C-alpha cells in the first residue's frame, strides 16, 4: 500500500461524506503522512521513510534504531 506509515501501519480509511439531507457518499480518509529523513548512526547514512505524525513522535521518543528491524522487513 503506497499511502501507509512504515512505523504504525496506519493507512487510508474509508467512510461516508454525510450531507445535511443525510445523503451518504463514499470517501477516503487519508492518513497524515510525511516523507522524513533520519540519520542512522549504525549505517552512517540518511534513511528516508514515509511516516505519520504519530510515527514521528514515536521515533523522537525511542529513536530510529529501535524501529530499524521493522522497517527492513
């Protein structure tokens, strides 16, 4: 899936747009993704990943090294 966070796994959700007259039309809720560049000390290079806002906070808290195994597999 192209629109998915590599850390949290969040992706596009589906639902309805509901008008005042209660008409329902299908729509997509896109996740809040950003392309982010992180320096990985063990690899001595930058790694670019597509990550959600919550994923950015998780990386800030635990470090990118903690999530490298999940990203690689």
